[in-house]
């Protein structure tokens, strides 16, 4: 059987994001165009094959971790050796391009260098944690009809993320300077919780509390004293344990189970005693 030694000429890599035509909760589709022409090794004869199998992998910079793998069949017979492939698929893969060796990552995760990691697997022995600016590499292998699988060389560097699918910075701010949504654990920061605090009802209350002008809580005065709410007379509908200052009687009052009570004033002891017969006073 003749062994195909193929040479790849004029390989061009174009990065583009394609528009999603179908509404779906799945990840929006992403693709990279890989265009080129194949020749038989050592010749100028185009490789013409009606069922040429392509296997395309996306790999880490060390080329030892497969992040994505798909396969396509392309007819180079009618195109005189030329091919044009769209590489990439959404997850879940409705196109059936992903192979059984594909680890099942979304395209955005594959190209994300921020707070991301890929665990060890059969195609990624040591795992992979991306660093800032890490590129990804496309590895293209072909299998002609009746031939063996061959890997084209060199691998193709993808140095930028297509259509800013993942941005390293936003307006010059890095990841640590941006508020991130957190929907896990007990400290949850999300739009629902933020709107429950910063709405037209709660925000004025929060602002008054932070500014020290809230009427809902006892606060400290500028001279260090506690400021008790002042009311004219007794508090209406008061419950046991509530306290206020009566601005009419100038008394500090509290509500007991039996009604409003005025706190005693220091120094207001016994001012007179009425004694009956047989009682000696001051003896």
C-alpha cells in the first residue's frame, strides 16, 4: 500500500466568531477557519481524495494536553487538493464532530487563561493550568482513503482569542479588580441580591444608617452619649421593652407589661414623713 507523505502549503488560519442562528441554552457556537492545499510528498501533485479524514486538536503550549478534538471528512478531489474547514463546536455537540477522545470542554473554557485549570486525563497526563498570555495550538492530522493517519507539521499557534471570546482585561482592569458574580456558598453576590439591597426602599435606609441619621436605631451622639428617640407623651402602640424620651414631661420612659413607666430621678428621696402616736422620729 502506497504511503502518503503529504505536504501542506499556504496554510492560513483565520479567526472568526460565527453567529448563532438557533436559540439554545447551550454555549454559543465558535469556529476557526483552517484553509490550505495538500500535495503528495515530494511532488507538486495535489492530494485528491473524495473522503479525506481530518482530525483537528486544540492543545496547550506544551503540546502535551489535548483540550479539544474533532474529526471531519472533506472532499479534496473536486477542489484539486484545496480544503477549507470550520473548526470548533458548541457543547453539547449537535454536529457530531467531537471524537470519543474529546474531553468535553466548552470553547470559551478552552481559550480562557484566567482562574482556569484542566485536570489530568488520558489526553492530558499532568493536567494544565493556563498562564497569562498562553496561546493554544491547532494540530492537524489527515488520513487518506486506504492510508495511515499522518500529522501535519508544524502545529499552528492560535495567539489570540477569536472575537474576544475571553478577554484578559476589561477596560484595563484585570480579573482581581472586577466584581464577580458568586452563586455558591453562603456569601452570594449576584444581581438578585444586589437589587434587593440597592432598591428605592432599602437604599435610603442603608444610606441613613451609614450616615448616622437613621431613625430606626439608637445612635451615638457627637459627644459620645446615646441618642434616645424623643416623643411627645407616651408612645402609641408600644410593646414591652421599648424606651423613649418624653419631651413633654422631660422623663425617660419605657414600656412595661402594665403600661408606660417613668424611670426614677436620682436624688429624689423621701421629702416628708407623717408620724402617728407612739412613733419617735430622729430619736
